[in-house]
C-alpha cells in the first residue's frame, strides 16, 4: 500500500466534503442550516438556554411539530443540547453547544443582512413582477 503525505491526506479529506459533489454530506448540513426555522432557532438561543415554550413564543408562526422537528435535528447535528430537569412538569431547556455557538455569528449575519436589505429586495420583487429592470 503506497504511503501518502500529510498534504495528500488533507486534500483527500477536503474532497470528501466538497459540497459541490452530489454525495457530499456537507450538502445535508447546508440544507439544514439554510432552513428558516433552524436559523431563527439558533439566533433565538444566542443569549442562553430557553424552554420549549419560550422558543415557540419567540419564533412566531412556527408549529409545535415543526419546532420539535427542528430542535431534534439540531440536537442530532450537535448544534443544540437538550436538558431535562425532573419535576412536575419536567422542565426541558435547549441551549447552543460549542458547535452551535461557532455557527451563531454566521447565521446572525445572514439574519441581520435580510432584515437590513428587505426594502431593496421588496423593490426588486415589485420591479420584476412588473417586468421592469432595476439599476445595478
């Protein structure tokens, strides 16, 4: 078996996670991160742990089913930790993990960009819908 250099191993590892390739697992992660409920849940947890009901109130419009699916997916991917505290009723808190905190600044930037640029996006949509070109 031929030996490989460290540079060759790094190149092979990089190729294994090339999101432009159809079979790349990074595509699944990009799909997850691109979900609106995921990005909103991650940013909602920026200031610390929240109970399920607090998250649901914070994320206006999310159904219980969708929030549960979102939180389970984030937990599975290692971005969110779920903590159950015994009691009647049991208390369940959700918090970002270290990996989730690493992702947070990127998601916050996208959220902030969207909030800041909505007037331009709305103008572009209106122009497009009316067949008008916007100046670049």
